[in-house]
C-alpha cells in the first residue's frame, strides 16, 4: 500500500504541487530537498546540500538541480520546471502523471507514447544522490539528456554570475569530475552506462525562489551549467545517474541503488512515515553522533537535541545511537551549560533549559531501557549540572534563597522562547520561568532516584531535603487559586506574569510534578480553552493583546509571531502526557485523536514528515522548517505512551 500517492490533476496544479516538498537527509549530514515537481522555491533547495567543514561550519548547496529532456524522433520534451521573472520555463510538470513515496519518491512522466519513471535516493552514509530512470514504455528510439545546474554556495546565501567559476572538467568513467570553485569539493557525475558528454558552460540568470520572496529575502539567483549528458534508453531499461563527492564504479551503481533502497523503512502507514523521518535527523561526524534540529535551515542545537532524543530513539528502538548522542553532546558541557545554537568554538552558552532537558532525556531513556549502566555512565554529568545550578553559573542562572532557579540578563532570551526583534527579545522572561523550575524539581528528584540505585550516599545526604523546599516555594509563588493556573514566569521581585502560555504544561507532564491532581485538572482546562489546537499548543492566548494568529511576512513579522500565538507541535507531547497522567485510561481516546490529527500533514508541507510550527488561527497552515526533529519525536513518543500506557502510568493511579 502507498500511504502517500498523488495523481496528475494535483501534480499539474502548481498552487498545490509547489507547496509540497520532498526531503531526504543522510547520516553524513547531507540532504536533498525540492518541491514535488522538482522546481526549487527556496534558496535551501538542492539535490545535494552538504556540510563543508573545510570551508566553514555550514551546509552548502552544491548541486541545485538536474534537468531531464526526453528526445524522440528529433523532438525534445523538457521535464524540468524553473521559475524566471514572469514565467516558468521549462514547464515539464505538465507531463507528470503519477507520484508515490513508498519507499522513496517516485515520479511517472508521460510524453506521447513514452512513459518514464524517475526515482530519487540519497545514499545513507555518503554524500551522493542517485537518480534512477526507467523507460516503462516507448514506441520508437528514445534518448535521455541530463543537464546539471550548480550553485556551490552556502545555503543561506545566493549565487551570482562571476568570473571565478571554473569551466574546465575532467573525464572519468561514464561521466565527468567537476568543481565550480577552488577550495570546494569536486563532484563526480557518472552514469551506470556509457554516456555522451557535451561541454557547454553557461550561466542561467535570475532563477527565482518564490518562498524567499514571500519571506522578505533576496530571491533571485544565477545558476551555472557546465554541460549535459545524453544516452539512449530502451523500453524496460533502467539507468542510474550518480552525483557524489567520491568516484564510483559505474558497474556497481545499479547494485548500490538496490542496496540503499532495501535500507529504507517503508512508508506504508502513518507510524512508519514518522520512523522514516526520524532516521533523517541523526548526523554522524567522525565518531560523534548529533541530531539536526530541523530541515532545511537548522543545525545542531542542544535544547532541540535533548527534547527530541527520547522520541526519536524510542520510536526507532535505538538505544545505542541515543547513548552516542548523549556522549557526543556531553563533551560540550561547560560550567553546567550547553551551547544554545550551533556547536562551534565561539558558541554562546546561554540556554537556561538545555541542561535540565539533558537530564529529562536521560530519565526518559532510563524509564524505557531500565539500564543501570546507562545511569552510571552519565552520573558525573548529572551531578555537575545540578551543582552548577545550585551554586550559580553564567547569565545569572542559579538557585536563589527561595530554592527556585532564576536567570536572565537584559538583551538575552535564555528560554526556548528566544526570538529577537530589533536587538531585543520578544519574550525575555527574565527571572523565574515556570518550565525551568518544573524541570529543576524533576531533575533533582530523578537524580535522587538515580543516586539510590547507584548507591551515591553523599549526594543523597546533600540533596534529599531540596525537592520539598522547591515544591513549597513553587506552589507559593506560581499557582493562583483564583485564576486556577500557573504564572508563566516571576520577575526578580517574584511578581508573576499570568499571560496564558503553554510552558506551564511541562509542570504537569514530567514524571515528578509539584501540583496535585485537582490543581493539574484546572490548569489543563485553562490550557485547553486558550491554547489547544489540532496541531499542538499556541504560544499565547488568542485573547492576549500581543497575540499573532498568522506566522507570515518578513523575518521581523515572523519573529514577532514565533512565540506570540504560533502553534508548536512538540508541546502536544507534553499536553498528552499530562492528560494521561491526570485522567488515566479514560484519556487514551483523546491521545489517539491528537495523534491521528497529524496523518493529513504527511501530504502537506514536506511529504512524509512534520513541520516545525503551524498558524495559531484556523486552518492551521504548516509553517517554519518543513521537517522538525522535536515535532516528529513527540508524535512518536505519544504513540509509545499510548501503546505502553499500563507500564508507564501504572503508578499514577495509586
């Protein structure tokens, strides 16, 4: 069964097909991304986008596209689609007849009596895209022409015609070796059969990326084509075209395609699509393993890593990789903190919550695995983080006399609500954020549990009285019996901000929580009335004066909406967990509906995966990054919680 299948009427409708995107990444960190009809609409689109550590710590679009032309009886039929000012040229989408995704994206083109199948596959471990063309039917001799287009630039920028471009190439078996600029890696373009290469270097000017125009960015680019390949193809024949950083033996290309194909998790149902997508976030660099926060523009972020890791690892039943990620990230702890964004020598360690999410991730994976050696291997890291928070660390982060964790300085946003506009945080939340203190209480309580298992008597003696004190202080300052919900944060004078935001749901979802069941039910009701949508939780109540229901416009407008009403999927995992903890088995029907609501998303946005965010207002359009690690992860964790309810929540009924 093909779970995602699209017929010609929708494929040829550009209003539909240009809003659907295809994405595949691999463990080398490379990705291929474009629209359903292979028309690039973002500067981030390309058939081979690779990290280039010898240049910088960023991803670079090397191969932008490959145009196919079917040649029959000296007539040419162009299958590609590209936007130029005021027009699309060529307009190959009109030849599309069918599309499906199981197990990989497959397009069927019909040109007169010619039926051509195109399959795209990114190699699992190396930087290589493989395209397989199969001539299903033809009534006369048929030739195929392939013309590559190169960008060779950092993914956040655009390429312009210049005189630095290299126009020379080197012949290799069944293809060529080509590098557009000095300092960049060369690409090997090779076919599984002999081809005729025609050298015709030329610039193609003012290619337009519509999504960048909508987002308020520069949107025109010049692409370079060095030449094209032609070969005859017979009815029933398959030809594989490879583009990679390393040469390949043409005799092995077809076999490699088949081997790679067998590694794919089938996309024949909702859960398998999520698992297939989950695989794509793991990035191996040397002997290290990291999680890419989202595609196509995020990199490795500590906060996103720890929130995502349990769902991704449990969904794939892969504790080995989970340990690898935790060990890899552990090397970057400094003074109890992790770098907030990209892991570079100059990274800013300004995330107040990432270390506490690290402990939560350990807790979740221990609940799943019951592996005591797992706890033992990370005990020193747990202890270091908690001691750093108790004593105090950078950015005013630390425990105060009231036993709560505070943090923040002017001009910085330390929590996950970290959008900056005009040099100022949109939601600074300086003081005592609610989710930080919920995570703090949970972390200390779990550490004491782990200490008992591991026999850490000194730690137990030093920390055993703290959970009670944290809880007492938390309930005194955060919970309003009149409003029946929790403050979003307290300022340094302990004055509460009662803007209705979703951060309080984390105080309900964690294994160790401070509010009682009656309080939790009341808080959950407020969240349901103000924040719950079919796609996750809004970041602000629609009744608040600063609410923004649409995530659109230029970067300034989008950043103002990012945490002021925009819906986030990952928060739904915590809402469902809180719901199950509070309502027990009677909450399973709600959990199933919440999970099921996302099936339709596999055919919107990026096919087969889940977007980062959604509009706060109906119809809740997908926005932001087209595939986000914690969105996919939390849906997998919801599925795991439903399937293992008795094991996970048995103690809640006591």
